């Protein structure tokens, strides 16, 4: 897997020399480019996409809504606000290296994501009313996004950093970032898998799940924490990368029929692949300039949703 990701990254270098570089790792400069820039970027893109794919699968299963994802529920906006507050209070760059800095940004993003999700649930008065839940998530996302922008205006040094952060980028992902995201991914997969049967029961309805003896309060608490932590880790290290969390579970369900345990793991894998592919295209479409991967995923994800709506509406044939 790591070899394949590295080859994808090398393929975006200059022509055939990029692919030949893999076989010339004895050269100090090429070794540094591959091991310190290309490989952590490709691995980090996969890990970030896996976290977003897993978060999307958890959100859709927990709230029983195929449109639910980390962004629609406000957790991504909350994570961005947490990072902006962290940078304004402690200073520094969002792309600074070091495990302590990476962990601090993830912690700040986690607090912001949890607060945003709890605020969304409070405004929606639970998860029973799907429309109210989605509207509350949109409102929370807009308000927290406005607060993040206001904070940037009040502190110009944060604004310059947050501009690139809001567009989403894997260009500055380091091995410390990869280590942080890998640890969060392992923890999130373990916790979400432990409650996968609860998500299966919820597909039958909340009343039926309660009659089956499912520990719904505990499950909601843990799964909301998983959703928030996975989103926070990805946003803290890469910025806002849209639609991966929404599209990955849909791709999985369109290809296979499985329980939520399978959906969770497959969504993580598909999310990682989607972001690696998007990151590769972001590097080559405007070469030698680089397109922010968050912009590309937003365009492709929006197109995918429009295509799905077109099919479901019957304008282009029955889905």
C-alpha cells in the first residue's frame, strides 16, 4: 500500500524522471524528496480521506440520513474555529511541524467539533426530526464559519494562515501529522466497530432498537465522539476537504451490500483512495501550479451529488 501511494506521488514529478526516481533512492536529494515530502503527503492523504470516509459513514448511520456528513452537521466548521482559536492564542503556523504541535491542533479541533455537534443536536432537539437536524447543522456551520472569518479579520496573521487552511491542502502533511491521523483512525475504527450492531439496529427505527435492548444513550455518546474526533483530526492536518465523507459511504453502498461493520471499514478505505486520487489530479491539472485539493473535491463532489439527484428525480432515468 505504501509503495503504491509513493509511486502515485512520484508520478506527478517531471515526466518519466518522476517514475525513475523511485529506483534512485541512493541519491540523497531524491531520497529526501521521496521520504520527507512525497511519501508522507500520499500516506497523509490516504489517512485523512479514511478519517473523513469513516466519519461520514458514522454520521449517516447514526442519524439515519444519507445526506449526513461531517460538514452538514457543523463539526468541520467547529473544528476550523477550534484551530483558528488555537493559532490566535498560541501563535504559529497551521503547517508547522512537530508532533506536539500536530497533537495540539487536533485537540483544539476536536473540542470545536464536539461543541459544534452538540450545539446542532441541541438546536434540532435530538435526531428524530431529520429536516430540523440538517437545517440546524447548516445554521451552526454558517455561524461558526463566520466567527472563524471574523477572528481572521481581527488578527491578520491568523487570516493569512487560515486562507490556505480553509481551501484544504495535503502539501504540508508531515510524518508527525501521519502519526496523529493514524492513531486517531485506529481508535475511531475500534470504537465505531464496537457499536456497529447499534447502527444496524437503528436502521429498523429508534423504537425497535430500544425494544431490542440497544444501549442508545451510550452508543450516541461514543459515536458522536468518534464522528467529532475523526473529523477534527483530518481538518486539523489538512484543512477543509469537502464531500469525501459524504461520497465514500454512497460509493460503498452502491457496490456492496453489507452490515454497518463492513460499511465503516470500506468507507474508510474508499475515502482514502478518493482523496489520494483527488490529490494527484490537484497536482497535475494546473502543473506546475498546484490546485488546492479541497477545491477539487468540492467541485467533483458537487457534481456527483447533482448527478445523483438527477437520477433519483427521474429526469435521466430511474435510479
